[in-house]
C-alpha cells in the first residue's frame, strides 16, 4: 500500500531517520561488533519468538551480559573497552546515555507487539537505532506501517508507542541501540528528522473475516497440541496487517477459551497488560 503524506507525517513522532553515518566509521563499528568475542544473552523471552539476543556496551554494572535495562548513570562495559572505534563514535555523539546495547535478530524471528519504558522514571527519553547489518525482509512495525531501517542511517524511535520488529528471511539483523535521556545534545541530533517515501509501507487493515479465519486456524493448531504455532499464527499478523492495539492478544485468549483452556486464555490477557503497559511492563528491543 502506498504511503500518504498525512500518514507519513504522523509517523514522524514514532520513527524517523535523523542522520547518516560516515561509511568508514560504519564499516569499522560493524567490524568490531562482528568480530569481538562475546556470549550473546537471551532475555525478555516473553516478548519474542526466540532468536533475539543482546549485549550491553553501556550499562549500570560494566558487565556486557547485564542487559535488562533501567535508569542509571551508565559506565562502559568490558565489551566496549574492546571496541575502541565504537567507543569513540559513541563519545562523539555527545549524548546522555541511559543504556547502549548490541541487538541480534536471527532469521524468521520476531519481537512481538509491545511498548517500552512504562516502569521507568517519568522523564523524557528516546531510543536511537543504528543498523549495522540488515536485509530487505527485516523491518520495524509501528503506527500501522512497516519501516525498513537501512544500515548506516541513524534512526530515532519513540518506544512508548506500540511497535514490534521482524526478520523474516535473513541474514541476521544487527543493530546498535542507544537509549538516551532528552537534553540539548539529543535535540540537536534529532532536529532534522525525516521519513523518505521509500522508507515506509503502510499495512492494509485486517478484515474481520480474515481475523476470524486466522483464529479458527490457530484453534486447530492448538487442538493438535501445537500451542506455540497457534499463538504465532496470530501474532505474526502484526507484521502483515494493521490491527487495533492488543487485538491479537485478545484473539489468542479467545482461541484458548474456545477449546476450554481458561488458564492459558488468562495468561494471554495478562500478557497483553505486560507487553502493552501496566504495573509490570518491561523494557526491551
């Protein structure tokens, strides 16, 4: 579906390109990220299909395996100390970091529909993404649109809006993710935010009949004992269609209710609260 000027303008508050990184710097940062020995950490399993792993470059402890982010005065991790060009690049931006991570998303992997920062201090902050390795099937979905984040361009995401990410075909997607507190330096970096028409594909709205059919198919999978496949059959619609916020979690719960599994139905009602906002909402992607 083609983008519209009004729709594209509305997305700017959620996702936008803010700069282009020098190609030589990008190549060196990419090389360091791909070659420094590291044990990638699987975290936030409830929020993903599997295949999403992270390491920290700045955090509260200096341990790169400490990846569950929170408010802090961050210090460089031992991993970043092995990446001198990356450390100089981060310093050169002059930003007030909260946390900085490397994030790897394997082929055929998904970060489910969610929002972030709900449990953190009520201060303004933004998330910057620098794609280091990507492909045309890797995308971020927010505001009913799919956006391919090109490598070498710096992107600003406001993750308090509902969003998700996918890597459908591969190869693996590698991003540097910088959570930053708002200040004059961040404002200067983000002043020239834009979205090019080719960056955005608006998703068609989900048809009620299509949703009903997907629920029936999910129920068949669940009845056969393929619970995870049934859940993902619905969850993946977030990357194909524009669906009202949280509707897919409700449909998974309805699928379980229809086969008499009320405990599992309640688990997905609880998941909707956790992933989309509530007392125990957690931060990720």
